[in-house]
């Protein structure tokens, strides 16, 4: 028989990572459109796409979480912020698909066209309501859209001179279906919602009408709101943070710790399950079956696997503790599968092939930081260096991140001498996740087809039965499997699409 099954592959207890192995192909008797990518995130939550964004302060806030949920995955909002800030970010996600934008960007009559330009450059939209105070809750006096300012050369003209004052509005309390009808019939791009005194309280956008058509894989709760995840530390004072997140509507919590097999995590996990029995909780990070067993026994609904495989993480190098990510995911999934607990593979992903290998090792979902870093939806501003458009990306164990709160993840928040287990850096602009995620999904479908399975559960069944086979890769094989012996070449950008 060609190759070996996973049990034979890991029998020698080698700390293998994704690049150390290759999957052998199977038999194809189905089309690419027959491949299904839905998978379990936790015991009770399923995703349409097995992709999650990491709770890092340069990766996931509301915009990333919204867009991933629209595309079938989920984002976990970081906790390098105040309780109020994090819970507000969760509220923005939960309110988004509700159709009513409850915190729209608002300007005043004395603001300039250049202010509209700045909003458009930063957020990618225009159509800004104008109130007498320049804030939400002020009296609505106009709206500025692209057609009001597109051909105006002087960008310092005050908005009072260009805004449209012939407005179509709807009263506070209107149902979304009726608001959508008004938008269709009025052929307007934005519908301001005002109270009895004419004060702006919300906004409905025409683009919201297209969401169900454009995002058929979006993941929602039983109230048709987008799913939202958030991170929590193991510190006792984060129990207050937990209460605020639950009040904001969070669907799933990840207890964020670099080494999850601790009394601190077990105590926090038990507290969460006692206080909110229906709240889904992901525990970790771990790399061994013994670690998994302790957290599953304490009530974890999913296990997050990975210590040190991330591109900006130096835990294995600095602390001499961890495990190769392929081995970690495989061994942890062996135990968790027996308990009916999904595994989330966290870190070590640089391309589609690594996602495939994580799923083939038994993971149900994959959490990524680097893959999403540099996209338009991540926090932070773009800047140029040597003509290249970049964004900052940092590990939560970098000195920079620990000084602003990331030390909670490493039990180092109050230490006078901080030992970094990560670095800060820069990544190139990757465009929008709305292009990147469909690209990743299509790549996953092709990979599963090559393996000969139609779904992630089928992949796991083949793993368990031994029908899924592997081989180790030498360094020469790894070199052969990539681009080589070229004078020069251009590597396609992630998310690049062919023109029709």
C-alpha cells in the first residue's frame, strides 16, 4: 500500500509540522461543486466555512468579525482594550445584519468635502448623514452622497453648501422589511431613521438589501444576527468582562491563554459554564492529550490547539516548550473526537495547503492571524515603506502588545521583567477578506476533491479508518513541491481572481 495512515505516521512520536508531510491523492468521482465546507466550531455551533480569525489586536475587531461571519466563518475580537470597548465591538457585529446601522458615521454642516473623502478612504463608503450637531442624536438636516461631490474640485467647501436636503426618512420603530420597501420605492441609497423630533437615531443602507443574496453562507444566531466571538483572559477580573460580553450578545468565548493547562483556565472555564451554561466556550491553547482531557472535563465545548507555530510567535524557541503543529493537532484530535469535542487548529498556516493539512489531522476549524493580517478589515492604517503598502502585525506576546494588555495571555501582565514570546512586524496589503476568503474556500474544495472526499466530516472519517494516507517529505521533496529552478517568477496574490 502506498503511504502510511496517520496512526503509523505519528507512531514514532516525532514533532512533525505541516511542511513535513504530504497527503496522497484519492479517487475523484464528483465535481468541485459537490464539495461541502461546513464544519463544527464547538459542540453546538457550526460554520459554513472552517475559517476563524485570531483574537489579536492587529487582526480582529468588528469589521473583520462582520465580514468573516458574512462569508461563513467567525472572528474572535481581542481583549487588548477596555471592557466597554470590547463589548461595544461585539454589539456592532450583532447589530450589523439586523439591517439598522445604529452607530453610523455622522458629520456636521461646517465639515468639509475633504472630511467625506477621509471617511470614504478609511471606511470605503460615502452617503453620510448631516446633523446640526455633527453627531448621532442631532437633528437631521441633510445627507451627502457621491453624486453631490464627485465633480467638485474645491474639497474645502462646507457640506452645508452641497448636501441634499430633500430627504426621504423613516420613523423610529419601523420594521426592517418596511424600511427596505421604502428604500426600493424611493430608489435612495441610504434611509435615515429619525425620532419624533427629527433627530437621527439610525440608518439603513441599500447594500444591506443585497446581503442575503450576496452572502448565502453567512452564519447567524436564532434571531438572524451574525455570529460573534470574543476572547477572555484567565484573570479573575475578566469575569466582569464576561458579563459585559454576554450582555452584548456574544455567541462564543475563547479563553485566551498561551498554555491552557492551568488551574487559572480551569477555574475560569468552570465559572463561565456555571454562570452561563448555554454559552459556548473554546479552551486552550494546548498540544497534548493530557491537556485536552483536563479542559474537556472542566466543560470545554471546543479545544484550541497550538503552542508556538505562529509566524510571529517565538514560544518554542524562547521557552523550549510546544509541539510541531501537525503532531499537536493529530494527537489532540484523537482524544477530543472520542469526547465529541471539536478541535480548532491555531497557528502555523501560511497557505491553503496548511489549512488542508490541519483539517486532515482532525481539526474541524482553523484559526489564522497571518493569513488575514494586512487585509482591509484588520485594525490599523496602511503606510508605505520603500514604495510597498503595509500594515502592522504583532504577536500578542511581543513586548509592544504585552505592554498594552497582551501580557494577560502569558501570565505576565504584572511582571517587571517581560520576556517576549513574539515579535512585531509588517505585512503587505492583501486587499479585502471578501476576495481572500472565497479564494481560500475554492482552494479547499479543490484540495478535498483531490483527496477524494466531499466534506470535512468525510475527511475525518477517512482519517479515522486509515483510508487517508500520508508520506513524510524530505527537504528535497519540499523544494521540489514548490517553485524552483526559475530565473524569476511572479507569485499570484492571495485572493487574486481571474478576469472574465
